[in-house]
C-alpha cells in the first residue's frame, strides 16, 4: 500500500467545514404501511440531552405528512396500535433489554358537535398508557396511566379563546403534557412540527437531487411524537452513571435503539359502524432504526417484509446484501447508470484506491486481504470479523454494513488518518466507538460521548463527518493519536440529533468518503502529492439542497417545535415563489401575515403570525391612517420560517383604525388593518 501522508489531506477536508445537506427518513417507505399512516414510523432520534447531559433523549415520530388543517377528524395516535421503543444494551442477551410500550385511547367529550373542540370540550381527546419491560416483553409494568396528549393546534378560537375554546396557549398545553413516569423517565406524546427536511419531489424522480434547491417537502407538515428523557444510569447495562465511564468511548455505554408499531393480527369490522373487534395477537407492521434503511436501501419487493422483521436473532442478515453491495452505487460516479441519473456523479466510488482496490458495484473492495490475513490484529483479521467485513463481490461490507448493522468499533482501520504512518491498516486517531455485537439494523449510540453545545462555533449538522474534519484538520486535535473530545462526535451515525443532516452524511458514505477519510485514497490521488484531488473535492462539496428544518428547534426538552396551526392554512412547500408565476400570471408574495391578527378589534393584546421565505432584515411597524409610522413592534434579522408576535397597544395610542405592515429587506410586503378599542 502507498504510504499515507496526513498533511496532504488537510486542504481537501477543509471544505467540509462549510457544507451541509438532506431525505425523508421513513415517510411512506413501503407499500403496505403507506396505507396505514397512523402506524407508520417516520423518524427516530437518540442523543445525549444538551441541557441535561446525564440523560438520553429518544424521539420516535409517527404519521407522515399531517396536514395541520385536516379537520374535522384530525390526525391522532391510533387505538389498537402498540407503539414500542426497543433498547439493546447487552450483546450477551437475547432480544430487548428495555422496551417501552405506548397504547392510546380516544374519548368524545361532546358527541353532539361536529367540531373537534367546542366550549372547552374535546372530541377525539387522546390519553395514553406507558408500560415498561426489562425482560424482552415477558412481563410488563405500567409506569404511566392517563397520560395527556395535547389536541391538534387547530386555531386561535379552538385553542386560545377562553369563551369557546380551551383558553390556553398551545405552549401551555404542550408543557402540561410533559410528565414523569413512576420509574423516573420524562415523557411527552403529542403532535409536533415534523422535524425532518427534504426535497422529496426531486429525490424520488429517479434520484434527481436538485443541488442548491431549498424546497422542503415536509415544511408546514406535522407528525406525532413519542419522546422520552431517560437517565443514562437506567439505560447502561450495569446501571452505571456516565461519570463512571472509563473514557468518552467506553464500550460499556453503547446502546442500540429501534422503534416499531404493531397491529392486531385480526380486525373485524362491524356493520353498524361501531368500533372494530380485534384479536389479542399483534403483528409488527412498521419499524425504524437507522434512517433511510427501508426508504433508500431495501428494494421495493422486500420493504413490507423488512417492516415485519425483528433485527434480532440474525433475521436482518437476509437483507445484508443491500448494504454490502448497495443499489445506489449503480447511479454514483463510475456506476453503469451514473450518466443517466447525473446528480450523483460527484459521489464517485473509487475503483483504484491505493492503486488496486475497487469499491464499485459487484467488485471485491478489500476482499483480497482475507486470503493472506493482511488485516491481522485489526478488525479485518481473517480469524475474527474479517469473514464478515471482507466478502467477495460485496465491496461495501467493509464500511456500510458495519455502520448499519453493528456500529463502528474504535479499532484499526476505523480510525482517522491522523497519525497513520504505514497506510490505512495502521493506528490512527479514535473518533467513534458505537459497536454493539448484535447483527441488526439499529440506531447505535455511545452514551459516554460528551454533548456538543448547540451554540458551539464548531457545532455542525454534519455529525461525525465534521468530527472527522476536525480530527484531521484542526490543530487542537490533529497533532497526535490520543483520544480527545472532538466536537460532533455525538452526531450521526453515533446516535442521531435533531439537527443532523443524515441524507448528506449517508450519501457521502455511499460515495466512499468514509473510506477516503481513513486513508483509502480516491482514484486520482498521486502518492506524495496533495490529496486535494478533484474527485475528493467533488465528494466533499456534494449537496442535495435543503439543509435545515423549516422552523427552529426549542432549547428546552423535548426540543421539537410546536405543531403548525391549522387555521394558518400555510405550508412553506406549497407557497408560490416570487419568481414562479401562477398559471394566470399572478405572483404570490414571498413574505406575509398568516391570516388576520387575533383578536381584532383589540382592547388589550393581539397576536400576529407571519411567514418569511426570505432571510434578512424584518420590521413589523404600526402606521396611522396618514401613513405615519407610530411604533415599531419588531426590528431585526430573521431566517425563513413562521413567527408569532404579540402587541399590547400602550395608553398613548388612542382608539381607532391603524395599519400594521410587514417590511422585509426594505419592502413593505403586506399590511393588516387593526382596530383598537378603549
């Protein structure tokens, strides 16, 4: 092998600092589950809580593409569905080590009305029971009964109004639904903004990743979440607190997490319209561990089977070829269909890495090392894991398979190129250990890895990709092979944070960027010359467009944004842009108020909701009838999204008619008429 030269990589990875991107994790990913949205897992997250680092937050989302205005029967958790979160912390045991089961019940408090909420009463009012098992489901203990699920965020009359509605703000309803289980976990179940972001229309048009596109197909849609905050000592197999971890990559603090939904095996519909009669036997109909597995890796003929399969007992091995020799590499650079697709050309899979190793579809990758046991003493040793990681005709068994099926060990060759002096099979800089020797698709997390503060200048949605960059480039981390707390080591695929841009990370991994980072160079690398090759730079700069959620996450647990309000009737993805005329030539405004303020007329306080598609300077200004500005309600810079602003007119503003204008980047985009009464 060519001698690895670390310094030649620095300039190449520098570009990784500035680039980010995204794809729907598990929305309508299989034929059968697309017809059963209430049981459809959409996303799963597991990360160390940034404001309470002695705990782990697990978020399992269900129900894709919830229209906020979808009344009168709004989306809700389904009855006769078992929603479960599964946790594995000990490879020596069989099945789950901890399981949480949530079941939901609905009540109509006022069946005389067709409205969902009226006069303080709710129809489809939902409560839940949470049960816990620590013996793979043999016995269950109820840890929460009659948990509150907030109603859908219908509108100001249904939610805020004290006369005809519930008389509470939606933030108050969410806060009241946060509860503590009898066993100590913090729980929240309810509707929220869908936290994922993706240009679905482009991606599923035969891989048309629209580079530079800012279209988020999930903007303005809601989902339903089950969120848990669990002490690390409760999740660790020996009940150790994180303070007892031997290092920040302590193998004893690795957990695997997956979520599922199960339906009764037999459901009998009733001719009189009453509730169905169901059996007591349940069948798993949906599951989710690593994002994008069923969405973009499992072929359509196996998707329903994958949803019904447990990751335990070697069951997932029947799908392993899809990771070891993924279809996506047919469309990446160097693949036989790359030219036809076009948008993945920059993710060029290497065919002559270090002059001889071919990682393209159906090739052998590092298989040649197996016969001579060239990986002796490493994770590729022919007498141990080498037989799994080095397979003929399955080139990605060495990198993609362990990322999805076992986690990645802190072992050679899975260390950064920093400090490697004799090629990829020498020791380098540790930056990950989330290995859990259970072959199956799970989201694996090492709970000992410290939290990267969200306000840290080095925080990045690129997760471990960015940790690798810092470990290779930043002088604070690249001078030795000592284990250090590198920012973003707590990011995907070491767990998954809400901000993590998993599509970009996974697609770059498909293109072989992880292999390059550990010293298996791109095809156009020349030994002894800088590694800033066109092929490497192209992989680093690849993106798929939208790179952040449509609304900000909250600083407080459970961090998810409140669900979009139905009466706003707005989804960002459906807004006509300024440069896109409608069929009759009328152009819609890019920035505008979401309906009128409420209440109006105003006696004490009124609320404005407005939407921005443009980032920049924003002002909300009150004008009198002569057009004179008399008060500025807001003046500052804002990113695109939905915003709320309350105004309490001061005593020196007399009763009468006024106008409130939304001014963006110096342009008055829209004006509302407001009447003040005294």
